[in-house]
């Protein structure tokens, strides 16, 4: 009888905690690097950046994201002997569901930024993450 009671308690505990532990879609951390230099000179102004966040990023990820001021450099791989470009950068970190819908939202954000500010690219990395809190 003790063995059956123990099994019932164990199965109950596992069934109660399973929804908390199981994440059927998984989570992804997307890091998006936005260079702020403009092709014709100058840079994306803080007001323009804030508008971009409010109009483009927030509607797609209303649950939140983090913006970090950074300084980066890159070289255009499509241009032979391209110079190194150094510029102020905004890094957006988004922890999001690993779904096709979220992937599409990230692609839209990048596309709109490139078009709006005349950028060649938005550097982007993804990594699976485990949310612990």
C-alpha cells in the first residue's frame, strides 16, 4: 500500500509541475544590432530611435525587450577590401517564443529599420534559452 501511495504522490507532483517545466515551443534570445550612422552623413537621432521602438518594435513584442547602447564595428563582406566601419550602435535583446510568427516579426523589424534609415544590414543572432524566472 505504501508503494502505491508513493506512486500516486509522485505522479501527482509530476503532473502539477509539468506545465511549469515544459515549454512546448521553447524560447529564443534574439540579439539585433542596429548601426546608427546614416549613409549620407549624420546619425539616427534619439527621437527617431524612440519613434522606431514605439512604432515598430513594441507592437511586435509588447511583452518587452531590452535596449543597450553599444559601440561596434563591421566590414561589408560584399565589398573587396572594404574599410572597417565604426559606429554607435543600439542592441535590442528580445527573449521570445521560438515560433514562425516571432521569426517573422524579427524579420519585419530588420527590414523596416534598413528601409527607414538606409542601412545595408542589421546584424542578428539567435540562441535557444531557458527561462528560469
